[in-house]
C-alpha cells in the first residue's frame, strides 16, 4: 500500500516490525501524525515465533486481540522443560497461575504476525511505507530533527519530525552511528535452527506448549515450537565458540546436536525437514542509552536478550508501548528532550535484567524442578516470570531462595548494565545465514 509521504509529521518511525508497529499505532491513536519507513516489503521471514502471555495487554491496547483470536495461530497454554536425558518436567500452565484470558497466548508465523501488526498500524492512521530505506538520521547539533530516506527509484528525500523513533531492529541504525551497542559479557551465544513437518506434537492443552530441551551434553538447549500446518520450529542454542568454531557447517553441527539430544531426536525421528538451516551469532546486547534529544530506541534497536524464555516479542511490544506513552506526553508538553523520551528506560531495564538473570541461572545449572520441589509456594512467582510479568519488584522474592540452592561458595549471578562502548562494543553485527532451502 503506497501513501503520499508527509514531509513534516510529528513522528518518524524507522522500521515496521513489532516494536515499530506498536509505537506508531499508539501514537497515532492519540491523533499525532506518524510516518513509518520499512526497508523491506512484507511479508518477510523473521525468527521469534513464540509469544508469552504478557503480550496480551499491549495487544489489547493495539486492538489486535480480535485479529489474533480469529487467526490460525497455534494456541499456547504452557511452557515445559526437558532434561538432557529426555525427562519431561511438569508443565508450567499459565492459566493455573492466572485464570484470565491473558493466560492463553499464541505460537505465530512471524511473517504473518508482523504483516498483521503493520496493517493494524495503517488502520489506526499510520502512514507506513515499505521498500523505503532510511539513509540517515538528520541532526542539528545533538538533536535529531528527521531522516533522509532513499526510495526504490534511488532518489533521496528529507522528512522532518519532532521525534525520530529507531525501531530498525538488530541493524541498529542509531546504535551503530553513535557507537552505543554493548555485547553481553556472559551471554555470548549463537543459534542454528530449521523447520520440520510431521514432528511429534502433544495433544490437548499441551499441543501448543513451548519446550525448552537441554542438549545431551548440557552445553546448551533446543527450542521446540509447534506452528500451524504441522510445522515445528526447532533450534539449538549454545556458546558461540562451541557452535561455530572448529566444527562442520551449520547442517552438520545441527544434526550432531539433534543426534546427541534424546528429547529432540525422539520427537523428529519421523519428521521431514522442510527448510534450509538458519543461524544467528552474538545476539545478546544492549544500548548504553535509550534516548537523546529528539530520538528514542525501541525493540531490538535498543537491545536483544537470549531467547530462552521467548521474551523477544514481549520486549519489543513493551518498549514500543512505554516509549509511545513518553512521546505522546512529551509532544503535548512541548518537551522532546532525552530525559522525557527516555523516562521509561530505567523501569524497562529492570524488567530486562530480571529476565536476563533467569536466563543466566538456567545456563549456570538452575533447575525449575528442584526449585519447585524445595519451594512449592514459589511456583506461581516462577510462572509469573515465565509469562513475562517482569516489571514489578513483587517477583524479586524468588532470588534469595534460588541462591539457597547454590553449591557452597558459588557467588550470585552478577548483574550487568551496559557500560561504555569504548571497551565492549566492537562493531560486530548479527549475522543471518540462509545457505540452502527455502524460507517458510
């Protein structure tokens, strides 16, 4: 869909993924003019199919819930952990912990979900342009004042705005320009994945469960996500050096990990692989800043966290929502300073840090089963963390009991805040590789 570009809107949004669609929709709902520029044309392939329950509340504000409820996406009611030997834990059922409609979520096909989100933004008045690349963000002094766009015919055009939102994903347009990216010093991981048809699926309310399956050597884990049309997304995550150095190509490494993991091998032994192999490297990072005068970062353009607990889309939607509220408030008050546009940053970072700690604990040997057996009264709070209820200190009561299960002398997981880019950011970008087959 093509719409004439307004050259002086209130807000320019760079990127049409879930974060960009969210922030633009919520701003447009309040009557402000929004121009969104997406360099690709939708639908386009993207990883990150599993939604966790707390996405419900943002989807509700976006008026997306009826569309999700009418979709063919697989309904998800729980998450389950599988040990290196193939032993299944008791499922963490969301409804049992919070009997509300929000406790049923979805496993989505991202190409379809992202298209739905972008179409929804248009229905709320956003001027969304596909196939238009933002060449650069325009600054006057330290203040962002708009963007220069390059259109399909190669011509350039300036679009001025009171606020520029960078939702450009892992490319991180402003993050790279301003050298703000900091790689997580602990979560130096990578992933290789593919898609299977006819793989094993549970039945009943377990059919759509996300499985987190420990690898046979306990050096990583597999995600196992049932999708529509009898397709399952299955990916292995492990330390970067282990997965990508001194081994064969992606297909060989992936097959070796499947063969060594009983929980996956048994589930795909009668299945047929229907795509090539995909890989991403070095994917936990954060920006040292969330905003500046006239600009703000959301979604993966601000940071990305290891996908162990499927938090990616939630963090995209939540950052988009929180940024939109700050932008709308700032536009009304005539204040588009860094402090106003980024006032949500500390609270958002606290939530990310809670999820990051749970991720690090898992890699460090934490067992949900052992925790629940020792502290059954905390099962609900652990489930709260798994559903994405991250932005409240109420859930912090799990950490001290969790530490009581540590072996003698083991220190707590260190917190991590993005430091100065000078000593940590090295200019790397995530690499997406599609060496064979077709995209789903």
